[in-house]
């Protein structure tokens, strides 16, 4: 799929940007509901971003390097306002691997923030990624509290 860009021409503070992303995601989820493929939500969210004037790049390629050699690339669902990675899911529940992948996106891109949106849940589930200052020591918010198996 080719890169698709939309530029709004307006700059927003990060909190305003994340609020706009979340608001657009809720609009898509409210209209479509759960049960569709991830690609359908991606198409719908691209339309919603464009209608709202949110600057984004869809399917942004991020090169991966090992010892100064390109060994592959990541493909971000969305890069919003050149600073926030938006990863879409249409799954029963988040797993640790989903958070690890997004952390690798942040590391490879040099970006600080990410949102993971799960459109198959009711209501829409949103997880925020770590900021740059805490990326090496912070994990995504836990999905649920697991009590100790030890007495």
C-alpha cells in the first residue's frame, strides 16, 4: 500500500493532538462498531483524520538498521503530526507482544509517543505508549492486575 498523506496546516500541542486522534477513533468506532478487519478501521480512520484536518501519513515506512546496514523496515499504521505513532488492532485483547512491537516502532523511528487502538473491543480500548524520557524504563499501562500466585 502506498503512503498517503494529509496535511492540515495547523499545529496542535501534543495533548490536543492525542485528544483529536482519540476523538476521531471514537467516531469511527461509534459508526462501525466492532467486528471488522483492521484494514477497514484503517480506511475509516484515514477518512476521519482527513475530514477533521488532522495531519497524518498512512503506512509510514521506517527503515531498520543493524550496524549501519538496513535490514528491513517497519510499517506504521499512522504517523500523526509527524510525532505520534498510531497502531490499530482488531483483536480480542491486547497481548504483551503488541506493546513490544510498538516500543520497537518508537525506538526505530526515534519518536516518543504512541497510541494503540483496539476496535474489536466494546468500548474502544486505547493504550498510550511511553514518552521519550521514560522509554527505556517504562512499560505500557498493564492490561489488568494479576495477583501473585504465591501466598
